[in-house]
DNA sequence: GTCTATAGGCCGATAGAC
DNA sequence: GTCTATCGGCCTATAGAC
C-alpha cells in the first residue's frame, strides 16, 4: 500500500535504473501491443533491459506481476477520475477518460485475463463494481446540481444515472476496441451523436 | 468453402465420431471457459477424446484451427441473423442475438486473439465490418417500413440506424462480458431500459 | 540486488509405421 | 486416418554464488 510518487516514477523508469517500474512499464506495453497472452517473464525482462530471473526477485510469480500492474493502473485511474469529476465539464471529462485508448485497452486485457486466472479474477471483479458505482455516483451528483438536463433525455425515456453510466462505458469500450482493430465504421457518426448529447447536457 | 450441413453435424460430434467437428467443438468450449490463450493442441485433443497429433492432421497449424472455428461461427451467425431480421419483431430478435452469451463471448475472444495473431486479424476485421453493415442495413429497412418510430427517439436526438446499431452492439457486449465476470451491477436497470425502448419501437 | 545455472513442464509440429 | 516416437523451443520458478 506504499504510495510511491506515481507522478515522477512513471515514464523514464529504465533510464533512472528503477527496475521495478521498468518491469511494470514493459508489461503494460506488451499487453497493449500484443495482448496479455504475450506477456512472459523473458519478454518483459528483455523489454525492460534486464535478465528474466531478476523479474522473479521483484515479483515472485507472474500473477504477482499482473496484480502490481493492475493496482498501479487503478491508482492512476482514481486520480484521473477525481480530476474529471471535479472539473467544469464533468460528463465530458468522464467521457474523455473512458475513451483513453491505453487505459481502456489495458482494462480490457485484464478483463480477458480474469477469465482464466483465478488470482486476478477477484481483483478485476471488485474493480469493475467499484468503477461502475463511482460513475453512477458522479453522474447522480451532476444531475442533482442541474448539470444534466432532466429534459427529453431523462424522464420520458427514463435515462437514469445507472443507465447513462453503463451506456457511456459500453460505447467507449466498443469504440476503443474497434479502433485498435482498425475498424471505425460508424464511429464518426457515433462521436457526433455523443457530442450532441454532451452539448445538450452542458446547456443547463 | 464446402458447405457441410451445419445443422446436423453440430452438436454431438464426438459420439458420431466426427473428429473434425469434435475438435472445433472442444476449441470453442475451451475458449469460452478459459480464454483463447488456454487453447493448445494437447488440451483440445484431450477434450475431443483424441491424440494431439491427430489434430495436426485435420488442421496443420493452430492458426488453421482458429480460422476454421471462426468461419463455422460466422456461418451460424449468418443463419441466425437472417432469421432474426425476417421475424415479426426484428429489432427485438437482433437484440436477443447480440445478447447470446456463447456467440458474443466467442467473438470477444477472437477479437482479443486478433490483436496479436496476424493471420486471424484480417479475418476478424472483415467480419466486424460486415456485421456492422448488416445491422445498419437491417435497421434501415425496419425504419423504412415504419417498424421503428421516427418520434422523440429518432429526430430530435438524432438516433440514426448507424448509431442505433453501434449502441445495441456496445451495450450487449458489455452486459455479456460483465455477466461472464460475475458483475451485474445496473444490468437489470439497463435491461428494463432496453425493454422500454423495444416496446416503444414496436408500437408502430 | 544481480549474476549463472538449471530443473521440469507444456508447447507446436513433423517423421514414419500401419 | 490413426498410431508411436520425438525434436527443439519457450516457459515459470528456484538454488546458490557473489
């Protein structure tokens, strides 16, 4: 639970000869480029400029490594979420956050990984629930402050904070996944639709 | 390209001693239960009641196997899609189809697999595009026949066939993925929301 | 902390007999 | 088509020297 200054230690971990952070960085990069299944102690070590046995000194098992990567990711996500929710255009910033290719891509890899890694599964499950409830709470707060219109979007159709949170998360995931695959059919139209909804919500 | 009677050869492949179909079935089951990364020639063979070397007789490489599984899946999907689109309640049936845990789960595994398997990638990419355009075409047709209301859903908010297709696909994927993970927070509310929209669309 | 060395396992794929 | 046998490779993880 040590909160190592995530701001400074993040980027150039290798140059600063911080092996632990270099391993985490390398793991993330491999997951994004080639998927979780491509993560092996040897490949990660090579990427980080280390020998594979050293990886086992910092992380005894590969599960330990995956867990550490995920927890760092979650800490960063919490920071970004708090900043977005506290901004002048919270809905728009939350949407932007969900559309971040790196973090969303990693979450999707971890979700896939959870399918068949028992030790990971509980972690992801808890995180997914927490994230959903944080979004619902944030949207509820924004609606309460009149930040979202209770107009034709809300009452007639019945768009609750829960439904809106799930819609935003779903669409963002699809757009990010498909983009990574090189498929973007209909994306421009969807982004224009989202933009229209954001403007509508913000015009309160 | 041989169209082997997909109806009859599907289910009890092992009992009928149809090794090829038994291998395809076993691969699908492993992908759904443990993810694409858990698929190995030995595990598939064991599940199918065969020796692993025999797998290489029917499918020279593992890529060949994955491709065959996907193509069978796509053929089945086409059948189901056509039946749904031609039914009395096409939108509802298309939604049901998207919510099928098995087929949607497999598609998600293949999408993840495509990230780092060159031979698979092109296949999935083409299929994703085709599926999107089929859905858009179907929804356009339904709207044209007055099967979907052009009311508050459509014009004011700007819900086009493309946007509706992307929304449906996105939400269904999220619900299926999260359910598989054991997370269902907000799902009941979302399903109720969808049901309300379906009724609204059908009341034409 | 970092090194060398290595145990022990599962993997994809092929050769060749029947 | 199905069998036996097997090669070479990459994997996780540990032991033990420095």
